[in-house]
């Protein structure tokens, strides 16, 4: 099984003919097909295979009970109309790197694992990294039971329908205690490597990020008969707030996005009674993120008051900065740099995207490798990495696994 042939097998699964994007949502048919593919890859290679209590899949070379395992992997699910690379590149590269190690005749002295974390994108139940969060104890069983999809199906019922026993979900500290290092390879979601001219980079940190819901409540009325002066139109305050978010992000050197909106009553000839907008903001440091969110909130309050509209702001989620393990990061930099060529340095870069590796970094030493993405586009069918760069990623991951687990 080459990288190319594995990639070709996964390519049609969950792909929308209309958009060309992927709809591999947790515990759906496309997810089931991806999981079957993972299991087959494990079995074809004679690896030990298991699904853990939270629905994450594991393939093992060597007995994980020996402890101090080196694990690599990523996820196979997608955002709505996502690209082919976010997630699958890490999983396919993991199997390809293992094949490369075997071809080299490398003998692992530590157990080697490959993982497919379930429901990383949170496309169906609205919370990202559910599989790794549950395992790391960062999502309570009670909160997981409350997760519900757009059709009103709860996470436990969805798991059950897909053949996974939902009564088993919960923290899994024994499993994590057996892992000495986790390395996730991922397509870069930005252009840093393209700009620096490198195929592969090492992650330094995941930026702090969060989601805030802004509820602007006004008064519904007839769009034709209500004088402008008599209106309490929440859309106006919302629109000005969107512009404020852009301004504050530019000032702080951060990013801020209103990408989702709900309008009531949502009629073309009605002044809205409610506009609900979701702000996603991320920055390299907590102080910058605070500056953005405070600035947007103050602007929203001002605009709401000016239009006679009520405002409520709710923080729906927040993840503080995640610094990847410095010792492991330095080891990766040495393996991929000096060990290959005394003159070679590998770029170390931060990212505004969340990952399972970020969740696990609270429990075990964790690192990430990024593979160049020439346009930086991600979470879109246009997401791309050249096959040469993917192969460079596989070789880098193989060197890392050999350096960590075979010496
Ligand atoms: Zn991902």
C-alpha cells in the first residue's frame, strides 16, 4: 500500500458530487466507511486493532501495555464541504510512515500506535475534538450526553445507531498513561511554509481561541410601513459590529470572524426581532485576544444603544493557548534538522487552528508536524498539498518515529 493508493481509496468516501467537498460527519455512513478503511489498514499490516471507549480507533505495533508508547495519527472526519487533507493526511501518512520504517528494517524499542480520533471537527454536534476531549477528561459524560445534532439526535443515540456502546464513554487516563509521546501530522492551515519555501514545519503553539454569541434583540415590524425613525432594527447594530470586529482584529494583529448568523423572523419583508451572530476570534497571545473581544463587545454595546436594541453576549467556548512540549519539539527539530544535515533548520510555527494534539497536550508530551499548503486554504474543497510535499511529510514522520521509537 503506497501513500498514493491509500489516498486514492479514501478519496471518494463522503465526497459531495455537487460541491466536491467532504461531508464525513461523526457517526454517519461516511464516517463508518472511513472507520472501516482504518480497520482494514491495521489488519492488512498485522497490527493490533481496537476501538476505545470513546470511539477512537487505534492500531498498534507492539503491545501498548508495555507503556511509553509513541503514537501518531489524526482524524478522518470533516467540516461541511471540507477538503481532502485536513485530518486524512495525518492518518494516511502515519500508515505510510510505518511502512517506511519497516522497509528500512527499523526495529521499534517502544510500542508504536496510530490513532484516528473521532469527531474532531465537531461538524455534527457543534463541539470540536469530542473523541480526544472525552479521553483526556476535558468533556464530562453529562455534557457529552447533552450534545445534539441539527435533527435533534443526541450523541449517545448517534453512537448507538452506529454500533458503538454510548454507556462506555468517559475519561481514559490508563490509556493516556501508556503514551510517552504523541505526534500529529497535519496539512498547514495557512501559508507560512509556502512563504518560507519549506515542505515541512514543526508546530510551536496553538493560539488561544474562542466563540462568542452576540444576541441583538429589537422589534419585528413591517418593512414597508414602519418609518425608519420608529425602528429598533438589530440588523443595523449587528452590521456595524461586524465591521468593528474587522477593525479590532487589524489593530491587535489577530483574526476575528462573524461567520454564522441567525435572524428572526427571517422574513424578507420584516424588520428582524433578533439577530444572533457568532464571533470566532484567535490571536497569538491572550492579551491580544482579550483586546479584540473587549473592543468588539464595547463597540456592539454602543451600536445597540444607538439603535435602541438590547444586547447579550455569551462566551460559548474558549481554549487557552496551547504550548507544545518544548523537549519533544526540540527533539523533532534535531531529528528533522541537524540529524539530516548540519546546516538544516526546520521552521517552527504557530497556528490558529485547534487539533486533537492540542487537547492531548494537557495530558501527555505532544508535538505536531505541518505539511505545506500552497494556498493556505483549508476547510474548503480547494484545500491542497502537492504529492511531493505529502511524501516529504511521510519521510519526516518516519524519521521522527524512528528517532523516538527505534533508538
Ligand atoms: Zn484537522
